[in-house]
C-alpha cells in the first residue's frame, strides 16, 4: 500500500535510527503536538529506539483533552432541553464536565445526543427536523475547523435557522508560544502535525520557528515519518539553527489548502480561547464572525453557561487528583502519574487525557501500562 508500507519498512526504520544515533551528540527534548503521533510513537515504541539523551515529550495535541469542562456542562445543559438534538464526534461522549457528568450519561438520562462522523450530518438533521434545534459541538484544531465552518456557511446559505454551533476551536501556534514562555520546561524542538499543516501550509511555521528560536519539523504519522522529523530537528539543533523543515511534503504544501483557508476566514475570526487545565491563551482559538452570530449556540441558548467569555469565567473543573496540565505541557509522562493504571483507567478516568483515543494517558495505558 503506497505511502504506508514504505514508511513502515523495518530496514528504513533501522537506517533512520542509526543516523539519529550518529548525528546526535547533545541532550534534546522534542515535543510532538498531535495525539495521533503520540499513539504512533507508543504503538511502535519509537521512543525506545532513540539514544537515551533524546527524549520525546507529548504536548497538548488532543483536542478533546483541552476542551474546557464548562463547555461540556453547557453542551449537556443544551442537550437536556426538549426538542433539541446535540451532534458530536464519539470521542467527546465520555469526557467529564465540571458538574453534570458526561454526554454519554446525559444520553442515558434521555438527552438527545447523536454521534456523527461529519458535521454535515447535522445539516441533514436540521433539514429533516425543522421542529427541532440542532446543535453541533464544533471542537478541534485547524483540521476540523474547515468542516465546522462549512456547516455554518451551508446552514446560512440554506436558511436553516434551527441549526447552531457550540464552538471551542483551537489553534496550534499560540499554544506553542505559551509552552515556550517557561524556558525551564520548554522543549528544544517541536514536531508539527501534518494534518494541521495540510490546512495552514508550511510557510507559517517557518516564521514561528524563528520566533520561538526552536527547530520545527512537520511530520506525518507512520514510523518513518516521525523518525524523519526527529532526525531533521536534531540536525538543526546540532547546527544551532531555528528553522522549519517540511518532512511531510507528499501531503503538506507551502500555502496549504486555499479553499479550506477561505472558508475559515469567511466564517471564523481569531479569538482568545480557554484550554482545559491550562487557562486562557490569547488569540488561540476561533469564534464565529458577527455575520454568523445567529448560528452561535452559546448566544442562542440562555442559562448559567451561556456565553461566558469562552468559558474562562465559568467553573473550569480540573480534578485535584489529576495532573492533566503537567501531562499536556510535557512536564509529566503519563506513567509517572501516581494514579496511572490504578485509580485512573479508560473505564474510570480522572481526567480527559485518559478519555480520548488521542490522549497521551490513553496511549500509554494501551501500549505501555506494563
């Protein structure tokens, strides 16, 4: 299978590992910011193939993990109302809210919560059920934002006044800046997610690497993809250069996806965003533009959670027993948490990183718990 088998070829992986060992002479802490890459690293044990002085850290690349608890409270509040349907991707169903359990439990209590595989399914629900309010939970990074933007765009074009979006969209570059604000814990280099950069393009990451004074490699998701990214940033570190290298050119192009960027700019604008456990990061998310304000579920549905400044003034629950913020910032490896695999498991999670299939704790539990 082209672009899979050759990037999983054992001989290619051995050659990359040998080259990494040959050129790397100094300690390096490299952070990937993508849950999919975290799982690939754990599944293939790539971190165990690297020299002992090269450490892989797992950043806040799981969108479900950084969605505020109060956002889930608001979603459950909306779903519990009569004649209202909430649509969501499946990995959000088990994430704990601040005070109302989770969406799965709300569904068991009778709330109309429906799992979808595309935001456009919410459009179909709205067209077929004009007597109901359809609310789509629009979360994620730059990868999901275009489809969510298209949902609002098409709802507007079709005059579907019974459809709205509860938005908690995040942007990757601002959180990298926030991570680097603390020099004592900031990583030495980053692996950027290929699917994010397929939307934004590689060009913005060149300026970002210079701004952060750290190498960045845009990488894919197969073992050789990730090791290529590691090799590239190590070469830059050895040379003392803060630059971006696109190690995923078969998918990522300099200008990204122009049509996706156009629909994003049409529907969304950059805004402050609350990150679960990390606080408010300035200009790190997307909100609906005023022209699309009528499709904003946070404004449409009144109540104690209604439009509370991106949830930063709401009760943003983080369990005192769950060091999720340290895990998301790469300060704590999941299996170093005292509750990992005992009090905290996928069946009984203390925090969001153990809930989502993309969460670092879930990845460690699945592939490394023994």
